[in-house]
């Protein structure tokens, strides 16, 4: 199929820390599967990352590391457009237009804003509040059909859909209305320490998350320390949330069904389960970790990817923005 006939995907990850197993199983793993059928735009969203304080040098380093992780996870740079969000100015420009069409009440209802604003009372900036509008701009600029994300992004995606519909009602035929795509069992990978919370790179307890770029021994130790329960039987049940999360992860990395995994551990304890599960996680991450280390030594190659990516992204984004500007009554600049 030519690129013109393919449906379009957009998704992004913030370069605000190291990628976790949650990012991988919730988003990146879907991308690797979808990249063959769709025309994909994947972005390191550094403009979103600065809604919380960042050290400039660290932000630069993490942006490159994130790109290396995308590729190490199997995102093919020859098949997809991979770029740094701030390289395509249209994101900031469409963000502004959409801000003028978004209601304060809509943004006030965003649960992620409520959570984040509690954590950063000292830096309660307007960017944190309008964050979901920039995300809508990311998505709508590319006339995106499908957005593969974890389910913590559902509410943001709903806003992108509402804004597309609102804009189209006023100016018909402007935006494609995007659909979310969520993996079945790993749309929300939970913390290994508090399984009622999502696994997050910003957790103060390092045992709560698994990083793609940590060493295998650390991963095994964290899994062995993962909180379970006193039932002592390997069941897949909401009453055993810690175990349920581990089974979901096990299933995602081995592609075995949940039922198969439960049957494998009938009559066995958590020790045997955790040992083999940890081994499976480490084995599935081994090639990613090796490729990541190799890629980091090849900066020129990475620079080539994001440079070409921005050039390609800009073409599609520019087309949408010109249409938007024309429709809302901005006179095109004469050169
Ligand atoms: P971010 O950087 O927090 O996370 C990147 C992706 O990882 C998913 N994810 C998870 N999935 C399952 N379980 C978890 N514990 C888990 N933690 C994170 C997220 O759902 C996400 O898919 N706002 C976005 C970035 C963004 C974006 C976009 C995404 C900006 N513009 C446009 C899609 C389209 C974010 O903060 O992701």
C-alpha cells in the first residue's frame, strides 16, 4: 500500500526521564506492531516535558536517549517519521488556535492536571493546565486516524476528539477525528510496590518501576520485591492486584495468554512464579538493552533520523496549519 492510502498514526513520549516497562507495554509495543500497516509519526515531545522543571542539559540528553529507545524497541526509522516536537513549529502555532477554542471547564476536569498540580504547587504554570491542548494540536496536525497510547491518556484523547469536532462544526472538513488504540491487558501497567497506582518514572520509590535501560539484575531484584498478597495461589483476580499486574506483564512479554500462565502455576507458589516471570521479562528486554547501548554510541545516525523526521513531519503539519489559518481568517504572508 502506498503511504497515501495508509491510515495515519501519531503518538508521543515525553523525554522527561527514562522509559519504563509501562511506556513500553502500554505504547511502544503497539507501535512496533502497527508500523507496518499505518503511516506513523512518532515524537519525542520535549515541549510537553517542560511543563515541569527540567535541567536543560539533561533534557537534551534524555531526548536523544528516548530516540535511541524508540529504535531499540523496534521502531524502524526507515518506515516511520520520528522527530523532536520543538523542531516542527506548527505544534506551538496550532496549540494557540486550539487554546482559543477550549473551555477552562474542560481543562479543569482533567484528572492528570489535578494530580500533577497537587505535586507541583510551587510551579503551577499555565502550560501544565493547557498541556492537553498541545497534545490535541500534535494529533490533529497530522490528520491522525489512530493514537496508540496507554489508558492514562484517554481523557486527553477525548479532548482532542471534541476539539476536532468543534472546529469541524464551524469550519467543515478540517480535521480527521482520531480514535484511541489501547493494548488489552497492558493499557495500564501498575506500580510494583503499590499496585493500585500506575507504574510511573516519577515515582520516588525506584522499586516501583522497571526501566528499559537498567541492568538485568536490578530488574530481577525489583520483581522479586514486588508486592503480592497472602493468598499464596496464582490466580488472576482483582482481589490480588499485585499478582494480576505481574501476570499481565508476563503475558505481554511472552505472548502467552493469562489462562495459560495461571495453568502453568497451578499448585506452585509465588517464588517459582516470580523467578520465571523475571527471567521472561529480562529475556524480552535483553535485545532492546543491547541495541540501546549500541545506538547511543552512534550519535550521527540518531541525528540523521530526527533531522529527516522533522523535514517530513513539517510538510504534513504545514499543510494542515495553512488550511486552519485560511479558515479562521489569517492572511497568508507574502514573501
Ligand atoms: P508519557 O510520556 O507519560 O507516556 C508515554 C506513553 O506511555 C504510556 N504509559 C503507560 N502505559 C501503560 N501503563 C503505564 N504505567 C504507563 N505509563 C505511561 C502513556 O499512556 C503514553 O502512551 N501526554 C503524553 C505524551 C503525548 C502524546 C501526544 C501521546 C504528547 N502528545 C500525542 C499521544 C499523542 C504523555 O505524557 O505520555
